[in-house]
């Protein structure tokens, strides 16, 4: 397509037939949403004009049966028949890890014709494909729709071409109302996006650096280096940039000093700060204050899991309308007092307060740890299985960290250890 004229979307079945006609299979078709990926795979599977492949279907069935012997949860997956009979699959973060592993195994064996995937699959996963299909010049993230970046597009198109089998790989721009060939062409020619430091001013990073170097001067130097701070010609500019980089650390130092995790004047980490530094979650202060107040001491293992999930989960993601027990609601209400106390101190010291705790995550983790079956959990929450697995895995890991903290409170550690063992049962790994 040489024009920016909008065209109707091509249906997934017609797209696969067209790609097959030009010998462009197997293909990875990038679609903007999880739901569209699932729908596309189902549409191809239901299309009677697709070519029958009895031998390849038999091989897919053998792989599926062997895989299901070790991962029985895939037997109940909504696309179990789709992947075997049609040789297509959807791949995105909403699927459980074992299902994605099955897809990767079949794709690596050359037994799938097409994979419908979100752009996130382009990073870190090796799928051998002859062709990559780009359906949109935009992608959908946590903050809504936005344009693809040059690096994202280059990662996606870099999947085209099977090593040792294809001399070239092919990139196809599928026609559609949100396709923009001119923009795609510009991105393909653009240099990669500038690298950004992943190092952030967090309570944990500050505690660990101060504990290691015992003075703020060295901590500041390391922070500036991590942001590739290089500007030697203008001393005034160097100082201004350095101040901007250091300010978030300085703000957090005042908060940690207020709660007794560091002695800011002496530039030392206190005993409570040493164990808090080992709690590598997004909001360690909330858990640290709950530990100091004995919140975890009298909890059951399911309540401990629910409380930790409320902090470990993404604040903006919903895990359905299922409610926790009445007692769990009371625990979270009391925990909100800690959240408010910490937030007030953060506001006063220029730190963006912790986001609200996630009640739906707490309910899901509590019910799962109390013995609810996986099928019932998925049905009651109406959440994507992959999202539930990530929530429960993250919660279990946070509980394991809590269990191993160097704190004199052995009751909380024992409860956390038992909760982690239960929450990380299959299919959560």
C-alpha cells in the first residue's frame, strides 16, 4: 500500500488464505488487543475454507497429549481444540504460562500456521516465522492507545525469517481502518529509541545503596552515573541536572528517616531499615509498617495472602467483583489507616503517595489460598487466567520474601511461609 487511504479490515480467515497462497506461512500476526487475538484464532478455526492438514493435525495432537500429561490444566483451555485442529493460536499475557509454553513448543516444531499476538510477544520470545503481519500503527497499553515506537516496530518485524530456512523474512502491512503505511515506513527507517535507565529512586534502592556505601555523597554519585549523566562543558548545567536526579532520593530519605528506617543525620541504615531493604516489592513501606504494628501476627494464611495481594497487585487492574470475607474486609480497612499515615508523610516530603490498595486482588488471593479451585476462581472473578497467575505468583514471591526477612517476629514469618506454599500451587508456579 502506497497511500494513507483507510481500507476495511481484512478478516483473519481471508488473511491466512492469502498468506498461504503466496507461500508466506507460518506467520505472526500482531493485533492490538488480547481479545482480538483470541477472536482471530477462533474465527480461523471455524472457517471451513481453510486447508485440511491431517498429518500435521495428528502430530499436533500427539504433542498436545504428551504436554497435557505434565500440565493437565491445558486440557480445559478454551482454545485446546483450536490449536490442534486449526494449527493457529493466540498468544498474549492473558493466557496461563503452561499454555504459552505449549504454543512455543508447537511453533518451534513448525506445526502452527499462524500466531495471533499482541506486540508484547515481540520482546523476549523466539518464534520462528516466515512472515510478520502488522495490522495497526498503534498499540494499546495500560494508559490507552498510543503510536508504536521505532523500537517496538523493529522488534516486531525482526521476528520475520526463520534461521536456516528462509533467506529473507517478509513483513506485510494488513489493510485496515487504523493502518498507516506511511507512519510504519517512517518508523522502519528511524533510529532505535534512545535507551532509558531503568534505575529508579525507590526506598529499596536507597536503603541498599546507603547500607553499602554509608554516605549520601557516594549514593548520589552512583545515582547520577546510572542515568548516563555526562555533561562536562557546562558546570552550572551539570549541577542542575545532578540536583534533579538526586531530589527524589533526598525526598525518600526524609520519609525513611521519619519512620526510623534510616538515621538521616548520621547517614546510616537502622536495623529495621536493613530488613526492609530485603523486601523487594513496589510499596515496601506499607508492609514494613504493618509488620512493626503486628498486623500479620494474628492472620490466617488466606488473610495474609489477601493482604499481601492488595499491595503486590497493579492498583489499576481489576480482578472482578468477587468479594473477600467480612473479616478480610475489616483487615483491609484497618490496613488503610497505615496507607493514609504513610501517604501523609510522603505528601509532606514531595513523594508521590502509594496508590490505593487493590481490594479485588485481595479477594482473589484470599479465596484461592483458602482452597477455591482454579476453575471456580476464573469463573467467579471473570479475570484473564494469565492475569490471575501473575497476581498470585507476585503475591507468593512477596510472601516468601516476608518469610525470610531478618525480623525478630517469627509469627509473621511462619504465616507468610505457609501462605506462599499454598498460593503457589498449580497452575500457579
